[in-house]
């Protein structure tokens, strides 16, 4: 996973007009779920499907945004910090019907 993340940083360097690696690139904007999951996994977060919970990234109706779910509140905050460090804008929300907390994340432009 580390080498995949390094490859993505190189893609950022090569495709962002100013060579910035702190800001997501075009590929990330067209592959939101995969890009968010890559950032999370490269930082050591575990995807859902394990006995200990784990994160889940889903598409949203909002353009250029994904929803990130993590059953543990502290882990959700850690996911937010990871995504922010990877160049994403993140805000925390609750689903109206269930009260389930989730992150809304989108790649930063500047």
C-alpha cells in the first residue's frame, strides 16, 4: 500500500500544474472512492469487513464528494485527520434517520 501511495504522490507531482503533492490530482477527482480508500489504507486504516469494524467509503449524490463511515468515533476522527493531511476537505455529519456519524470528504482544489 505504501508504494501505491508513493505512486499517487508522483502522479500529483507530474499532473498538478505547479507540481504540488499536497493537493489531489485529476485522477483522484475522477476516482473519489478509490482515492479516499488509498489515502486511508496507506495511513494504516483498515477497510470494513473485519471483525474489528473498519472504514467504508461510499459515493454520494454530491459532486466530488464521498462519505466515509467508521463505527468507532475516535477512529472516525482519525480518518478525518488522515484525509485532511492527504489534501482533502472533511466535515462530520449525522444521517437524519439513524444518527449515524460519517465524514463528507472532497479533494481540495487549492
